[in-house]
C-alpha cells in the first residue's frame, strides 16, 4: 500500500467515477487493451481514490479470445450503456472478419445516444465501418493504413500514435493506448497524476497526437544518409504513380548513376528493385485486408496491367495474387 507521501493529490469532487466499457472484439490484441485498463488501475492506486471503473463487454456476453489465444470472460453482452460512459473498442487480427453486423448496429445506436467512442489498435476500422468517423481525423496501425485509406476516403487518416476528434478517439495499436489514457487522465485530473502513472509503468517518453507511429526512414533502414532517406520517402509517397529513378535522382541533385551506387552500397539492391518491393508490399496488404479486385489492387500499386502485376508478385512472393488471396480467405 502506498504511503501518503507517495499519493498524488487530486482535487476532491462529488462526481462519480468515470466508467469505461471495453468491448473485446474476437482476436483482439492483448497489449493495447491491457495497457489501457492498467493505466486506469494505476491512476486509482496513485490517487488513493476510485477515479475510474470499467466493465468488459463482448458479443454474446460469454468470453472473447485474444490474438494470443487467451480467452477473457466478459461482464456482459452488448448492452445499453449509461450516457456518460466512454466506450473503447478493442480490435486486433482480421478486424474486417470479426466486425459483425451486430457490433456495427450497436456502435451506431450507442453513438446516437451521445456516448464517446474510442478504437484501440485496428478497431478504428470498426468505427469507420459504422460510419461514426466520417469527416473526422483518425489513425490506425501502420500495417492497416493502405487498406483503410482505400476503403474510407471520407476520413482524414493520419500517421499519429493517437487522435482525439470530438467524441471520437483512435489509436495506432501497441503502446499507443498508454499515450491516449495518459492524455485522458491528465485532462481529467492533472498532469501530476498522469506523470505518476507513466512512472509506474516505466513509460519515460509520453507521446502526443503530434508524434507519428512509425520510426523515421533512417531508423527503419538502419542508414543515416539524408539523400537516400529523402528518395525512399518520395517512393513511399508515390506508390500509385511511381516516379522514375532519373527523376528521383534529379530531385535530390544526383545523377542516376550516383543514385544506383547509393542504393547498392547501403541496401544491396537497385532503386528500381527497392521501389518494386515497396509497391508489392502495399499490394499484399490490400489483397489480405480488403475486398478490392486484383485489377484494382494492381492499379493502386502502379501496375499498368494485371498480367505484369501477377508476374512481379509471383516472382517476389512465390505465389500469384489470386492464390495469396485464396490462402488468406481459407484461414
């Protein structure tokens, strides 16, 4: 038990504890959920008061299995909540498959009643599918960004670790739910309590909605060469309409031959090959995460014809795009 000198002074109010309803969606990711609920537990402990309570909900009201295989007994089915509750949807693997019509209808109904909604990890998809993010800013795990931006063009997708836009909150997954909960705690009860919670979680770098979820290009590729990083960034931003290596070289004041040598020295492949791998990676994400036709996937990744796309895909992944989609659907 904490001593009085270790507790954080929080202004006393007669307001009832804020309640969170965590909705566990089948195959939800454990880390974002556990991080979020533990931040609330620690806030109560560090303040010496019951500032937050929570319940676990799940479709059917029995148990929900996480992506690691562990099952969680929930407190109730998708029930009607109190108007001042905050809902946090917990998503994970194959969110498109596990976002059922019943969940969507429940989200729409509770949103109409004025509840605040948040999406942890891939549950941003569930919120978007329910239509409650239209015209808003949002974020989702970087692996799902390609498919999300193709399907939900009316939503302003960002690369932030979390976004709060009115009554809607979205996170990028992983530890980003800690950042969201620390913001909520700070807004509710002050920075001192939020910092104390972060210290208890050994979380030394609190991020804001201005921080991006992916590492910088130099960190990701393990090379700190400014011109190389800039060229790769331009490649990543121009997948649908690829830019020729000669134009990329010109944009960074290099010759095409110099650019070739740079890529071979640091990445052991040509600029053309590296660019192709980026396009094929996006194609694979779209094939596995959307219902887009193979032709439309090819066009979205800069391939002029399905046959050329299929040939390049098979060369890199050792299977055709059609077989890739078929094998994923069968899982």
